């Protein structure tokens, strides 16, 4: 939704920057088409099974490296054993442009080399519990892109899952980058707002979230 008033960019915490409406509708639609292609395989979109037997309510597909709790591999050993799709150069370029937008002259863009993306699809009932992104060996920032339904994104502290935290509305096209002091902050999605997607993006319902990361795992 565009809303009646512009939403200002905000520094949510040191190193954590929210840039509303960064992706134009045309670029969102291109990303939706790419995500649909990745979701068809070689490793399909799936609900991730946690070590304790629980099943995540979001559905996930990965490119570059396959994430499973709590490690990366080139092949999806917990799904079908196939090698995941390659991480495209154009997506790395988008990640570098996002860093420049978020951090300006302080951006580590010259050394930023994202090599994996986790793509999560949320239906209206899906949630994501508070967690840290810490399977990566690199401390480079995480770039998060939202398309489709608006969600409540809870961004917390680096010590535990409780307070203090801030709730931020992430709408379609929004960019959120977290690095530096906030790289290992706990974060989650307690709520999705059904009916808020713009069909012009190619998403009539649900939310797509792409997170670009630098694994530090080499070739």
C-alpha cells in the first residue's frame, strides 16, 4: 500500500537501516518471476523441518547455498539431494546497490560479495520466531527485500529473544539492511497483514522475503 503519507527511512539500531519503497514495482515483479522459477527447482519450495521435529510455517527455497538448520551446503540433503540453483551475478549487484542505499559512503560495497539468498514465502498465517542469522562465517551485512503483503518485522537485541526490540512495518518494495553492531541481532516476523499486496507486483497474496548473505564459505 502506498498510504497517504510518505514513510521516512529510519535507523532502527546501529547498523540497521529501513528504506521504505526502495524497489520500484517493475523490479519487484522481476524478482517475483525469478523466485517462482527457483521455487520450481532443482530444489523446490518447501517447509523446513527443524531438528526437534517442528515444521516452519514459512516455505523456503535457496540459491547459491542451501540452508538447513543450522548449516549451509551446496546440496539439499534434507529435501531431494539436488544441488541448489546458482546465485546470479545480477542479484549480487542488487545487494551491493542496497548497501550503498542504506549506508552511503560508509557502505562496505567494495568488499561485499553475497553468495546466497534465502527466499521465504509467508501466507497469511505464517510466522517467524525470533532468531539470529549466525550460520555464516562472514560478518558482512544481511540485505532483506520484501514483496507482497505488509508484515510486522520485530528487530531485537544481540543478547536474547526478549526486549528491547522494535516493531517495524515492512511493506512491498521495502529494504532492510542490518550489519555492524546489529549483524547478530535477534529478529522475527510475528504478523503478516493479508490483503495488503499490490497485484501489480505479481503477488496477489502472501509475502516474499529475500535475504542476501555472504556465507564466507568460499567455493
